C-alpha cells in the first residue's frame, strides 16, 4: 500500500520561490520512479520532473533551470524546489509513484499512485 501526501503549496510573487514536499509511505520496491505533475484549470495534467532510485532527474523544458527535485530516502520524502516562479507555474501540483519496475517518464501513464495535490499560485 503506497500513500503520498503533498504539502508546501501556497502563494508567491513572480520571481519568488516555494518548496513542495511529498511524504511517501508503503513503497518497498528498490527500483522506482517518482514524478511531479501539475494541472491548471481547463488544461491537461503535465509532467514537471522525475527522479529515480539512483537520484537521476529529468525536467520538462518549461521548468529546466528553475525547478529541482530531490529525495531523502531515510526520511522517505520527495521535494520540489521551485525558484524564479512565473505566473504560468500556477497549478495544482501532484507527486506520483510509478508502477512496479517502470522506467522514469514524464507521461502520466507511468504512474499509478497519486497524492491529493497542493495548490501553487503565482502572481
């Protein structure tokens, strides 16, 4: 049983920063991928960043150089550091866990467990 809980969302001004956290429980696989996604009203959910078991990361072009994802295996935590925020970053942000043995991907079909989301608003 895998459970994900996001936190850290809120409001920020353009150019500001926010850090999102995702608490992970019940994940026992040694090979995995964790992902960050976001969805704005009226738009499809889009992949933002991924991180695998070895700490390798990938990012969507829209956030490269501004967002950084990391993990703390001891604490079972996933993080998304968001810097130089833009109004277009406004969305509900979700963390997600991959299906067993799936390789990392920004495609949502890679993942089968999702958190409830945390709202980020940039103005």
